[in-house]
């Protein structure tokens, strides 16, 4: 995983980033993304293998469709769909992982705290 390479290469990324490992980006259920935001995460980024390089053949395409649908639902409901992001990052791209986390964190910081959890209680 790119996060592992970033760590072993001593590349810094924001300390508030909490990587959650899954076997494939295609296994990220939309409910995981929504629940993370409801529980107070300010943003969710899903990182996956580059298109055509998925170890599970089509998992990254499934992830792309799912994230697009979630973002469209958020947009339709007037929610901040910018808090959800998909990025292709291979296991050998530790620097890209660190850079992506830093830029996404800065973008989210400028957006301010996530208010979604205040709108609905689990």
C-alpha cells in the first residue's frame, strides 16, 4: 500500500489522516464513506490501483462508479460532495500518496468542519 511506502520512506503526510486498509478499492461499500462522514470525518478519500492495474480485475472501476454515485447523491441533496474524493495511487507511489493526502487535507481544512453529523444522528 502506498501509505506503507510513504511511512518507510519517511515521507510526511498530515497526522490527522487515518488510512483504513481494504483488499481492493472496489470493496469500499458506499455506506462506509457515508458513515465516516456521519461520525465526524471531515473528508474521505478512497485510493485505488490505476485503471487496468487492479489485482481483482475490475475493482477500481467499481470504486469509480460507487464514488461517482455517492458524490451525485450528495450534490442532489445539497451536501458537500467535495468532501469525498477518489484517487488512483499504486502501492509504489508513496510520494503521490503523501502529496495527495496533504493537498486533500488542505482543501478540506479550507472548507471548514464537516456538519453532516449534526444534521443526522446515527
